[in-house]
């Protein structure tokens, strides 16, 4: 892919995929009647955000807030259009939390409620490590224990929700999203056959970003005290935007060097986590992802097309 080519991002949704470009965001979802519905949002580029996004270590926090605002609209659209297939009501009797669980799962993994998830995954491991302090009092040991609990909490959460059928489908759409972007970046035609040959992993994925916040957080905590408890608590909260900002730069750096033989391994921890957050998609899921990506291209070339879509 050319260095001047536009960079696209995406997000898996309930029975669909959202792709984002320079000025537009388009979602495609599959309905029960096998039709595809589209949703369009034009990006509102606020001057203050555009300026802040040019500042290293600040742009990550800004991009996260901006993405959360836009992404919530697409998640709401997909949730509103979500259909239960005939007969599924009986099969899932007593399991209706599946839809709610799906929405919450996508939100925590994605950018929609990343800050809420960050608070939970930051503070709970801290208190668990503090509980073990009588047996493991050293600062270095405490930070390693805290990080260990954080990883266990993150991996355990992902493993548990990935076992539910609906979340698994979201993870399959997540895989379809990555495959489409990989196919586009490889310069291949976006056909189901070409897309399915691609990897379901991608260096710029939000899952990698989440893991990098754990790793970056560990190193950052070495620069602040762990005693007394209130100092540790306050420092963890205040450092959240710092950790997010640094992690964003790390994510961008690993993506920039992914073609360099030795340095490409720097992004592997994030790719390994994606083995949990993505699954191999079915052909019909890939078709939806391709439809979303192609519709985004159409809208970018001719914005008037957006008027034919459901839009915000």
C-alpha cells in the first residue's frame, strides 16, 4: 500500500461492520431477510480536536474520545436493527441477557466505554495486589503482581464472553473487518475469495491498544510510589490519560515498523491477544464487511450518495 494512501479503521458491530475514512463513517448490517442496511455519519471535524490530534501523546486521548462519540451512534444503529431469528426466542429462553451482554462486550472491547473499562481493569488489580502486600511488600514485586492480575482479568474476561454464541459472531465480524482492510492494503480486489485468504489479525487493532496499555502502565508505575494506598490510588487514576497517550504512540510505532523483519515482532503481543478477540468469519459475514467498505468508498467519492442511506 502506498504511504500516501488513506488509512481506514473499523469496528465490529451486532451483525455488521463499521468502517471509517477521512470524512465519513459507514456501517453495513445483515438483516434476517438477508438484506443489508447501511448507516452513515459524516465526521464533524472540530478545530480544537484537529489541533490537539497533531500533538504526540495527546492525540491518542483525543482520538479515543472522538471515536467513542462516533462509534456509539453506529453501535446504537446496529443494536436498534438487531433481529432475533425465528425460533431463537425459544432456544434462548432464559438467555435474553445475550443481547445485553453482547452490547456490553463490544463496548468494553471497543472504544465506546474504554475509559470505564480502563478504570475497572486498572483499579481492581491494584486492590488485589495491595491485599497481597503483607506477603509481597516490595515495590517492584507489587507492580508485577498488579500487572499480572490485570492480564488475568483481561484474558479471563475475553475468554468468558467469547464462549457465548452472540459474542462469537461479533468476533467473527471483527475478523472480517481485519481481513477486508488487509486485503485492501495488499492491493487486491475485494472479493470474498481474496478477503478470506487474508489474516484476521491487524497491527492497528484496538485489542492491541488495550494490551499495550497494560504493558505501558507497568513501566509507567515504576516512576510513582505505591505507598501509601491513597497515593497509589490517585496516581493510577491520574496516569490513565498518560498511559493511553503513550500506548497510542506505541501502537502507531508498531504499525509503522511492521514491514521491518526484526522490529515487526514488537507488535506480536497485540496480535496474540487478537487470537481471542477475532474469529474466522463466514463468507456471508465477509460479504457484509466488503459491502460496508465499498459503500464508504462510494460515499467518499460522491458524498451525495450518503443521502440515500440512513444517516445521523
